[in-house]
C-alpha cells in the first residue's frame, strides 16, 4: 500500500499540492485525474520520491519513505518504474540499449542483460525493433520501449504521467491494453495520471479527482462516473 498523509508541496508562491491524504492499495490500478495545473505531476513526483514534500508523510507499506536519503532512497526508487508523455528515451542509443540502461546501472552482467532485454522486448511485443534507432519508431513503439525500460528492474509500482497524451486514439487504446495486461501479468501497482476521462475509464479501478492541488473526490471509477459529486469531476466527465 502507498499512503500519503497531509502531503503539501509548493514552488515559490505557487502551492501545487495541498494537504493530500491518499491510500493506494497494492496491486491496484489507480487513476488520478485533473485539469492542467491541478497538481497531478507534482503529486506523482512526491509519491515516486523524485521530490520531497514540504509537509506531510509518504508511506510504502509500514515504511516511511519521504525521509529516505542516499543509498536507501536509490534502493527504494529501483522498485518503481515511470513512463511519461514524451517517452524520455535516449536518442543516442538503440532500442535494446535503452532497455538495457537501468540494468547496466544496476550492475548486471552482459549476458544477464541480453536475456532480460529479450524477455522485455517480447513482453511489450516489439521483438523486431531490437536494433532500431529511437528516431525510426512511431509514438506507440517509443512508449513500448519506455515501458520495457521502466519494467527492466522488475519494479513493484509503475507510475504513468500522461503516458498516452501524445498518441492517437487507436495507439492510446493499444498502450492502455498493454498496461492493463502487464498489471495483470506482473501483479504491478499502477498509478496513472491523466486529464482524459476515457483513459481512466479504460484501465482504472479507482480514481481520485484533483483540483487546485487538492483531492476533491475519490472512489471506484464506476461510482465517480455514475454520480460525480464535485464540479471538477462533473466537468471532466462532461467535457
Ligand atoms: N518546477 C516547478 N517550478 C515552479 N512551479 C511549478 C513547478 N512544477 C509545477 N509547478 C506549478 O505547480 C502547479 C501544478 O503543476 P503540475 O505540473 O503538478 O500540474 P499538472 O496537473 O501535472 O498539469 P498538466 O496536466 O498540465 O501536466 C502549477 O501551477 C505549476 O505551474
Ligand atoms: Mg502534469
């Protein structure tokens, strides 16, 4: 379980996240939705320990993690994978070497890396692109490479920040189907942030709605869709 207790985070005069309490059960596929500037990416960076909160606490199970530093922080972060809207791949490396990158950092031997990269290429179904350059790939293929790289070190949690926002509707569906499939196959906890209600509807079990740095509503996707309580949720569903 991932739990946030009274988490706040600001930048200069901007309060990006304000007093957020949130519990995400292990193995769930959890959506966080809100319009641009609502604080979703900031919340994700605090949850994934890329940034420390100004106030509040972050727990993974019983362990408080927002206070981790140095090696303990690195070890904890190795148990998470992340994917983004703009893929963040290394243009100077081909597909296999992008996927291999975290494994090199983790100090695996060449042979182990080769075997693991083969497994991952199969997992995301791009075996034929092993030697391709990143610039030769479509957006959907790039996101598959990014997913393979994110999963390389066998994380327990996958964070997705607008992972399908740069993709066309059909490619979006195929990437969401892949994420759903991987969630089932690997028993991952998936935390997915988006401004698109269709994305939540397609993959998530539970959803939290963010507005101006706060979580204004949360519950099962079905409940929030059928009877949105807040204006923010109504607007996101309606538009
Ligand atoms: N590094 C930063 N420095 C200054 N302000 C920031 C920084 N990151 C975010 N903010 C501000 O914090 C608020 C929340 O931003 P955040 O990126 O978390 O929103 P978001 O919900 O992810 O939006 P989007 O859907 O556009 O990605 C915004 O007002 C933003 O301008
Ligand atoms: Mg964002």
